[in-house]
């Protein structure tokens, strides 16, 4: 796990992305595999707010926070840093798993 002292997180942005993740999980039909544990969500939210207000790094709580994100289908890279690359790659990998014909489009000359 990356030590918190090495990483300089923008906890206000992390809070916004966590809230968006939780909102999507609560309001969309994701499937039977993802069930939000209310107690774990509350703990994750409280730790995030603790950090937003300048609270100290607590390794066990941060590990729980990151595990909550991962276990609920979230991207740690997106929530913590705003990097959507893993989400795009993951989605593309899932879509590519279905057998399909190769994409063929008309070719147009470049002027």
C-alpha cells in the first residue's frame, strides 16, 4: 500500500468523487453482485471527512477506505487521483470479451 505521507491527496476532490460513486451505486441498478454495505459506506465517508478537515493519516482506516472503494466496484485511481484511465481500460476489456466481427468502415482519402 502507498504510504499516505508520500502521496499528497486532494481530500476535497476525493470526497466529491466518493460521493459521486456512492450516489451512482445507490441510484442505479448495477446488478446482484454489488451491494453497498451501509456500515462500511458510513465508515468510508467518515474517514474521508476526517481527512478533509485535516485529520491525521490512520493506516488501518485508510486501508478500510480503499478496500471499501475496491470491493464496491470503484476505481481507486479515479477516487483518489481523478485518473479515469483504469475505468476506460476495464470497460474496454469487458466489451472486448464478447465475440464480435471486426469493425469495418469505409475508407476516405485524406486531403
